[in-house]
């Protein structure tokens, strides 16, 4: 994916929190609501822009073991996700 500048503050390095009601794109029974991390890459243009999020240590530590196992079984990285701007909110206090 190409690195691009995002609008609305959702650019590379932005700290984010996932909005209520958002689920994993790969496993719809896994809620991402409240998960936090940083945008590491963007792709596309609004309104279809996507954001690659790397989850922070607190989120990774608190992930359901079943989610991690399912990601590993399908060779997916459980420490990252690709989400749309409608799924994310700013700011996240450190």
C-alpha cells in the first residue's frame, strides 16, 4: 500500500480508538470497539480511504485468545487491522 496523507487528522502516526459497534473485518463475531493503536499507513482516497492500524501493547495484551488463534490459523497478523475512517475516532489520550 502506498503511504498517503490522510484528511481529518487520520494520518500516519495518529493515535486512534475504534468506535463502538465496529467488528473485525475477518471475524464478524469479534468486536474491535474500544481497541486503540496508531495509524501506520493509509490507502485510497475519501470516502473509501482505508487505514492500517497497528494495535498498541494494551490492546494486544487484552485481545481474546480465540482471536489471536484464529488469526494465526489463517496466517493473518493479529497486531494490525485495516479499517475505514468511519470506524475510527480521534483523539486518544496517552
